[in-house]
């Protein structure tokens, strides 16, 4: 299925969904990039910057496609740099400040595993361009899971201090995870056309991978009734996003049309 | 109709001279980045694919192709980038793998077909590109570029890079 096969309601819904994937990756990528020069050791500094590159690169693909579908002459840079927080559709978990290294790694593990599950299904999307991005991105996100899960094991099953701190990070982050699986009313249009897929089984698949690693890392999976009601897909964000965007967008905002 | 004097083989040969900006001893053709060359009566279309979504060399690669074609007095061309099918390290040709090895980068393994295996731990042994030792260990999943990981050889006590398999 291509752009010309979509009616207006499907276009609007897909635009919103692509913003969700694009913005989540962009915001996560920016948070990772904040570690550049601050990593706990050189290898990890490089690794986090590399993860950031992947996230921003994937985001550019999603936002470019979103711009094409919207048809208002906005490209990926325009969407990334010239929208305000209220127009961002990223999941809340991605915008939280980077915290300590354990917090960043735990978030990467939780979100990368989520993206892996989503991309796995979107590889079968009936919409060609979305399918292509998913096929490409899933290869990269596997490395993110591998890298972050190895650190979750090391920190969880490490010293008393590292165990305590990463468990605390997990407890904090866990409250934002249910939001990842909340479907928006407009998603239904896309599900009917097999462009995206129902998330009913996704959470189970996600939990399976997460619990397997947490258990090995001697960490306790938090109770499921501690979720926060928060949904970035409705444009509702924490105060952290605005501050982050102020920094991220400062150059294109203060020098419109600047190029390298 | 200026473009018709070139066959697609000619174009492939020109492109085979364009170096990979991040690993200049190999070419974009050897790396499997160039997917197709289509010659029509209108123009020449070069189809490329990025190795990684966030590959910062993408623009350099386009510029390299641009420059090479113009050097050969070709003006009427377009460069299009496609994501599908996604690039895989299996597309790197044998000659390029050999060159990688000679420069101290262990070439990639074949991509595993088992999905779960590729998700958690690829434990296949990476041979040291310097001394062929099997006693090597991975020190980091990410090296100086997205496409490489860092390793250390216990045989010759040297760090080296490994081109990741994706």
C-alpha cells in the first residue's frame, strides 16, 4: 500500500503514529547524546553516542515519512526542530532526564525491547514505506537490546550499591511503561488496514523478554498497579521535555534556515 | 541523450572507484552500498542504501558519487536512497572482507538466521585479524563507528575492531 491508497482519516492517523515513533526515537536519541563526553568510561561514552546516532537516524526516517504523508511541505528537520512540546507525540519514558548511567541503561533496555516487538510486527505492515523502515530498524535495535541487557545483568547482579541503584531506576521507570501499550482511538483505522497491529499480544511478548533478563539480573519486576496515567501521544508531557527541546532546537530556531 | 554513451557496466566501474568515507580502503561497491544503476533515455539513476539508519557518512557517500560522475562528464543523473531490502553485512564482497582484515578489522560473520540467537548474545568466535588467534574477547558492542565493535586479542595483546554482522 502506498500514499495514494490512503484516505484522509488513514493519513491523519498514520501521521500521528509516525510522529509517535519518530518523536520517541528523537527524544530518546537526544537524551543518549547528552552522555557524550560524560560516559563512565571511554567505551561506554562511545557506545551511548552510537546508540544515539541509531535513534536519531531512525527518527529521521519516520519523520520524513510523516512529513510526506501530511503533505504540508514539512521535512524531517522541520518536524524535529520547529515544533513545540505540545505537538510532540513521544512516549513520556523517553523524555525523563538521563539520570545516572544505570537509569539510562535500564530505560534503553525497556524501550529498545518495546521497539523490537513493534518493529517485528511492522515488518509485515501493508504500508510499504513503514515496512521498509521497520525492516531496517529492527537490525539496529537488536544491538541496543543486547548491549543494554548485558549492562542490566552486570549492574543488577553486581555490587550491593549497583543492585540498589538499578532496582530504584527500574521502579521509577516502570510507572511509565504501561503508556507504551495504550492504543489511541485513531489507531483503529490503521489496524483495520493492517498498517499497524493490535497491541494486545505485544505487552505479553515484551514482558517475557524483560522478565527473563530482570530475573537473571536478580532484580524484582515492580507491581503492575503502580502505573502513572500519562500519555505523550496526547501531547501531554512532563516539564522536562520543554527544557530539552529548548536546548535541542536552539540553533535552527535562532538561525532559521541555517545549513552546515 | 548524452547519457546513452555509457553502459551500466561503465557506471558500475566508475562507482567502484568511490571510496567508503569511513573506511577509505574499501569502496562503496565492495561494501554493497550501491544497489543498482538504471539507465534510461532521460537520465542515469544510481540507487544506494544506507548501512545504518544513523550512518553519518550518507551525505559524504552521495557527494563522492556526485563527484565521480561529474569527473566523467556525466551531469544528467539522480542518486536515490532506498531502505528496502535493508542492507546486510552479507553483501560485503570477499575482496573487501580481505581488505578489512588486512587493515586490522575482523570481517563480519554470516548473519544468523535464528532470530532469538541474534537478539541475545552472538557468541561466535572472532579471529584476531593480526595473529589469527581465537582467544579474543569483546570489549564493547560499539567501536569508532556504528558498524564496528571493539575486541581484544589475548594472543598478541592488541585491541582490534570487528565489523558487526547485521
